[in-house]
């Protein structure tokens, strides 16, 4: 794997308090979501790095929208210090964690699962109680940042997309399939079997939690009526497809295909653009049975 993006060190700025609040609202919405590595368009021809099998990444607890609102990564020092032991031992990280240890633990569960490779863990001992929190790696989407380097722009965007992809406002465990590229440009491995099992293209996710640019999601399936706009990330839109209060801090951007582009034969997008800014997205798929359980009127 080769890193393809220039490293940008993100430091906390005067807007950090606003970003702090944009993180804890999003940590209340990552409720009971699991992930295996897959994504959108049904490929009829062999796609890059197509595997016959790989393990699912399951989650024991979800991250709510609150966690992505008031627990911003710009405030905990990790964007500059990385996910090494040194990065987790700074005063900035300890101060951020102490604002809400339970919620911060939830946020870090997904940060580490998204960024750090499977088989590795990260740990932090909370000084006031002496309790040690341990978080397991999973997808390994940001290897340089996971090793202690400042988060590059590509890593910031990829980790944001991964965390948003795990949002679930319905409080039920749902296994999802995630497709896209790691921060270094390598495709997340997927299999033909998974694409067949997770046969509902659900949504695309992108944005940047590190600098407060915004958090976005779109629909990645054929839209028949208003019910077709529903996703785990937001169960209710206002008239005209506008994002309602229940969706905050995420913003609905309409059809993924109108904002995103990718390789012809690849079942994922390489780039999504909003407000003139290009992002590295991830896409999600669901089993039709799970989707109909959450949205029973979808095929009516």
C-alpha cells in the first residue's frame, strides 16, 4: 500500500467548540451497526481486488449523532498526533475523553476500527479512575495515521466516511456491507457473494469531521417514491427532500450518482463533490430483509 495524499496537520481552531458539538450528536446515531467490506453498483465483470471471502466487522455498540457533534477529532489532538501510544497519551486527548468517557469510548471504538488494521489494538488509561479502555482495529483505512503520523486530508475524509457509514438511528443491530477505497487508494476487498447477499444499495457517505466542513449522505438506489429516500442515517426528511432535525448533523445531498463518480466496472465511488469540495466517499449495502424490516413500505 502506498500513501497517495500529502499530509496535512489539523490543529484545533476557534471553531473547535462548534465541531465539538458536531461530533457528540453523531455518536448517538451509530447504534448497533456492523460492517463487512463491500459497496454499490452490481458488477457483471471482475472488479479490482475481488476476493471470494473476507470476515465481517461487527460492532457491539453504535456511535450516536451526539458523539460526532460534541466530540470532534479536531479537539482531541489525534489529527496531529495520530493513533500511536504518544497520540493517546497527550493532555489534549485526556481532556477530550473526560468530557464524556462513555461517549468518547464509543467514538474511539469506531475511529480505531475504521483506521487501524485488524489484529491491532489501541489502549488508553483514564487517569481519574485508572480504567483502561481497549479498542480493536478492523478495516485499516488510514495506516499512516494509525501509526502515529498526522492525519492527511485523504485520511481525514476516509475515516469520516467510515464513521458515517456506521450510523444507525433505529437502535437495532444491522449488518452492512461497505465499499470504497482506503486513504492510500487501495480498494477495500469485497466478494461476489457479499454483493449478492447485500443486494440493496443503500447510501454514500462523505465529509470531514476533522475540520468541520460538513457531514453528508446520499441515496444510492433507485428512487420510486418518498419512502425510497430513507436510510439508517436519517429516517425522516422534510418536504422537498430537505434534511430534518432528526438527521442533524448529517445533510442529505440527494442521489449519490449526481454528486459522485467512479470507475466503470468498480462497485463503489472514488469521489463525491459538494459545495465545490471533493471528498473520498464510502458506500453501503444492506440485505433486503434487513432493509424491509426497517422500511416495510419501501416496495409498496
